[in-house]
């Protein structure tokens, strides 16, 4: 690891002092009396921490007024749970004081410190979550996040060539899109920024002048309310029918309880009067779980009929403001019909951030291409 | 009541013997030592019982080989719960013996007898339920039910003038239709016939030569898979959204539990990734219940946003076999668009017996007319 950093510092013409500091840090971790768990967390954090030090040194070498600030000194206080830090509320008050700083403050991501002063890493989301926490703490006007793509595309670029880019996206839209293949961001990383109402701009590290994609709480109504089309395969549907189901208080709740007992999250529950389907990710189900679930449904709900349908794909047509635009469902269903794809399921809530369609997996590319053509072509 | 019966028997030129028998029956009820509850049940049953006696006498006077058979003698054994009889399984074995009878057997509807020999009435469905039970017991080829309409229409005749009649309907289709305005039959009355797989023919008492509508378990695929369009108003939607709801195991189940605790059946639960709507009948909700439900949702589910949308209408496009027909969703959504009606909600399960659309109540007639035009025009 040190060789890699030396390569970087040499290229950036920085003094060896940075490398010496990193080496001293690693040596100190091994020499400490901390538990192996804590040592592991400290080692995992070394990469992010060292990069912050390198960046800070580089900024200074360019003449910027920059300071490296350790998360402890920044006041990022987390739970005492190595490998899965939870941010503590007091951090935000501590961070707010950073507003008084006039220099560029470089804070390494991915870790904070427990009240007893131990380094603890976050479980997921890496630096993104620290960025989001700091932005929320200082009540930033904007949180710029540099990643490796120019912007978020309105459709999966492996299905449609050179699709349009999304310039503005709401949090809700991003969630609906990220659900099915749009994994630019780790969702949980955005929670602090989302709660503090701070816009997030996703930019490309290798093309910083590109406009990127900005994620906001609210946006102006658009001429075309559809911002993107997401799709994912690997779903199954459990179908249950029973004469007079509709009159049976608690039927749906009991069905969901059976799934919950097996630790299964459901995705959607389209229903008729006497039937209900529960759509779940096939990956969340083992053969044994499936058998237990079906057996319990038969025993506890006494249905007329139960079946499992496999190889389903879900397609989400996403956009806030779809609720005030006439004819969008007409357009979307027409796209499926044009592509000769049968719609197995439809689901659209009163929010109308999205319309969900369930189809057979082998038709997903045909359907997505046809939808793209109709909404963005 | 006796005067009304005397009028009938006089017109049918029947002997006074029938009237004397009815009077003796009523006198016996008042003279008995039974509880008031049981006396009430016996009195309620007098109307149906007397009509069966009158019908039997009339059939005999026309020269038919007919017999009046009391439910006790027919073997209709029910639970000892006055006003809400539940049929006991042994009844079906008893009734099967009636197959040996060569004459027309006239059995009054609406009541059976407990094991201790007391007369007990059914709670709902009147004679329909007895007819359904007897048909199941004798394993009939057909259960003809005489009502006051020629047949079931494919759409509400108060919305569309002279709509088409439905000749064949499956049980599932009838259930979906009867849900929203097609209340020809009391659903529960059909359970025994449904379970025994017996076709039910609905005919008009005043036009017995009309072909009526036949309800079957299965039917051949049709050229137009849509059999009917049902609609009803008076629905509300409770909308709940929460960032990352989708990751929260048990969220939907908890929401349904809150409703169940208030005794509320939900109709549909369209959902997005981070939001879910529960559609319920406004009549099932009091102001107090609504307030308690909203308060519990806020407290127990910690959502970002909760709202209630009122004045919703549901429209069901119904037909078995819709699942194998391409383009039906396209046709349906096009009908809404043509009528300039915005679709607030869509829901279609994997069964595809129906597609459900939620719209604003004041647009329901426009939408139904447009759908009728497209599917039956």
C-alpha cells in the first residue's frame, strides 16, 4: 500500500513527509493494545485517511489554504460498534462549527470515533456517507460527490445505446430508479443529506467540468415528467386466491406475517377481490424457505389455490409529477403492446412517482427499448 | 300477512286448507315455550315457509307430482345460533338421499333446524343460500335461481343505456363484478354451489324463457376476454411514504395490522419503492377511527409523510383470460385518456381476472362510458 501512495506523492511532487506520517500511523495500529476488531477497523480506515492527507498536501502545494481534519477533531462521534458505526446526533452540532473555518477542510471519509475515542468504520457507503453527514452538519448549500460517471442515465446504457442523461432528479425518483439497476449511490449514504434537505450533485472525477446530475428534494414541473426507466430481473410472484378473500379481515396481513417470519421483504402486492400476489426477489428465497412459506399459506390461510410464478422482471417508469399528466399510462401500456410484450402485473400508487410493470424476464430488453423510444425518442 | 297469502291462494284458486295450515303454524309459534329469540326466528321463517306451501299446492293443482318438504325432513342441519345459522356438513349427506325422489320437491329457503330440533334462520342470502345448499347436497347438474332481472349486464345500466347482457360468467368474474355494484346475488349464498362445482343460472321470474346468465367454474376462451366493467364510488386512500421504506422488514404488515385492529378491511395496496397506499371503503371508517389510524401510523411507523385522499372511485375491468391477450391494458388506459380522465391508481395482479383503476369520483361515468365503448362498442 505504501508503494502505491509513494507513486502518487512522487507524481504530485509532494514531500516524503506525508508517506512517513502514513507509515507511522500503520505502525502505531499494530503496536496498540486494542482488540483485533478495533485494529482491523483502524487498518481499513488507513486508505481513506491517507488519501485525505495526500489530497490536503497537494492542495497546499498548489497554494490553496487547506487543512486536513481528522474525524475526531471534526467531531464525528459514532456508536461503539466496530465495522458498523451509527452516527450520533451530537456530531451535527459539532460539525456546524466548521462553518467558521475559512480554509478548505479535508476530512477523510468512512470512519468516526466512539465516545471512548476509538476509531470505528461505517459498514457501507464508504466516503459517501461521511460527505453526506458533513454536508448536513454544516448545513451546506450543495454536496458535490465525485464518482466515475459523468451523470445518471435515464435508462440502462447496456440496453439502450447512448441514452439521455438526467440533469435533475428528486430523492424519491432516485430511490425508485436505484431500486432497479441505477446503483450510482448507496441509498443509505444519502439519508443525512436527504433529512437536512441538501441538494447532492454527482460529478465525474475525470471530467469535473461536466454538469453532472443534481439530486434535490423538489423540482419544477417538467414538460416530460418521466425522468427514467429502470428495470431488473430475478423476481417471483406468489399468487394466492380464495373465494370471498376480500371479506376475510386480516388475510393480507397474515400473508405478510408469514413472509416476515422468514425474513422476506416483499416488493409489491397487486391484488384482485379474491386474489393477491406478493412479488419478492428470488435471491431472498431459498428452496427451503419457499417450501415452508407455501406450506404455511396452505395451512394457515386455507386458500383455494396457491402458485409461484418465476422469471419475472420489473420495469419502473419513474418521475414525480406524473400524477398531473394525462395519458402517461396510455403511453406506457402502448409501448408494451408495440413491443408485443404482455403485461403480467401493473401497480401504481397514489403517489405516482412511478408506474410498475411486471413482465416475463426474457422480454425485458424489448420492453425497455420500446418505453425509451416512446418517452425519450 | 295472512290477508296477503289469502289473496294469492284465491287468485291461484287453491283450497283454504293452505291458509288454515299457515295460521295454525303462526298460532303454534306464539303458544310455544321457546325463548323470544327462537320465536323470532320461527316467525321470520313463516313467510318463506308459507310461500313454499302455496307453491306446492299450486303445482299439485296443475297436476304436477309435487311435495312440500320441510328443511327438518330434508335434513338441513344447522348450528344452534338463532339468526345466523351455519350449515353443518352432515346436511349434504342427508340431502343426497333426495336424489331418489321422483316428484318435484319444494323446500322453503332461509332456515334449517338445530340438532335439538329448533328452527334457526340464516343471517343473509334468504332462499338463495338454501337453494345453493340443496343443489350441492343432491349434486345437481344445474342450480336455477329465479330473480327479478333477465340477466346480468356487462356494465351498470344506469350509466350506459341498454348495455349488453352477459350470458356466461365464471365465479371469479362474478365476484369481481359483484364487488362494485353488480349485486344480483349475495356472494356468500353461492359458496356451497361454488365448492361443489355446480353451475348457477340466474333467470327472471317474470320472463322464464329468457336465457339468463349462467355462472360456471371454467369457461372456454372468448374472443373478447372482457366480460364486464364494474364501478363504485366512496373509496379513500391512505398514503404513507418513508425514505428507505423498502428496506424495512415488516413495514407493510405493520400498516395492515393497524387497520385490522380497527376492524378495517383493505381493498388494495398499490405501492412504490418508498411509499404505499391502502385503499379502503369510506363507509368502513368513522372520523374517530380515521384519526386513531393516522395517529398510530405516525407514531409506530415514523413515516416522512402521511395523507388521506378522498372521493375516489374504483373501476374494475373484469374477465378471465385477460392474461393471455396482448394489448388489453393499452386499450383500457387509452379509454381513460380518450375520456380525459386521469388514472390515480392502477392495480393488476398476476391472476389477471381484473384490472383495477382508481380515479376521482366525479369522473366515473365518463370513464365507464369510454371503457364500454372500447370493449363492447
